[in-house]
C-alpha cells in the first residue's frame, strides 16, 4: 500500500505540472519481487525522470526561449549552477536576465547575462546558437550544456536540475541543437496516460486494502479460537 501511495504522489506531481514549461515527468522505477522482499520494511520507493522533450509552442514573448534538441539552459546564484529546460525568463531591475524564482541566467562565461539599459528589449532576439541580440547588437551568448547521462542529475524544485555533489560529471557544450525565440517547451506529461496510471494505481490500492482487511479478519478469528 505504501508503494502505491508513493506512485500516486508521483502521478499527482506530474499532473500538477502539466502546464509548467520544461517540466520533466517522473515515473516509478520497478524492482524485482526478490529485491522487494529483501528491502521489506525499508523505504524502497524510487522514481526516475523522463527526459524526453515536450511540445514547442510560440508565445510572442521576447524573453521566452526554447531548445530544439538536447541540452539545458544554465542558471545560477552564488556560484551554484542549475540546469533547466524552462526558458521562460524575465528582466531584472539591473538588466539581468532571470528566472521567475530569481536565479540569474548565465552566459557562455558562466556570468549573469545582462542587457544594457539603453537598448530596446522589444527588439530582443536570439539566433539558433544562443547568441542574444538587441537589434544588431550582440549582448552575449547563453550557456547551453548537455550531459551524457542526464538521469544522473538531481531534481531541485520543479524544473531545475543539479549535478550530484559526490560526482565528477561535467557538462559539455552541445552542437546539435537550435534555440528558438519567443517560444517555450511544454511539459512532457501526457495527461491521458497519467490519468490511466492513476486509475490503475487506485485499483491496486483498493485491492491491497481488501486483502489486508481479509487477513486481519482471519487473524482475529485465530486469536479468538486460541483464547
């Protein structure tokens, strides 16, 4: 029952973030019956992240960007880097490009991306390689990275990922990608699939509950007979 509750929490999280740009759905990791028996009584709930791409859509917002291909935008704060597919950014008071949560969008030199105040951001655009332009002026290049095994990353919050502290994995620059302006990548959650998983999960929970109640009834009968 505990395992089904954990699965239900994963499904609920996926559905809740169905409209979150760049969200990557989680899914339960199945284990063999023998391994489950060995781990009985311990917290063995596990989930992995599905890094398949979501649908791209145009928004018309000059501060929305999407990556068509592999890789992540790099954001950070206080020398700590995070990676995301959520390209919905805003402009801070000092001209810094930022995420909704206040993290700096980093440039190719791992510094906060800033747009000079005297430039008209209505003319903001980006080329396919991540070079940010205002009119004909190039103001910087977004830091775009990829990982050989993105599943080794740790999820931090809703659409952010971070390298594990105890690993030597390093991001690499990517070549096979295209950055799209005034567009966002949606969540890769498939609502109908998650709803079907939820129904199956609830049915399994109900079955387990009935089995436990039946077993409790039998145990009670045995105790009465023995007493």
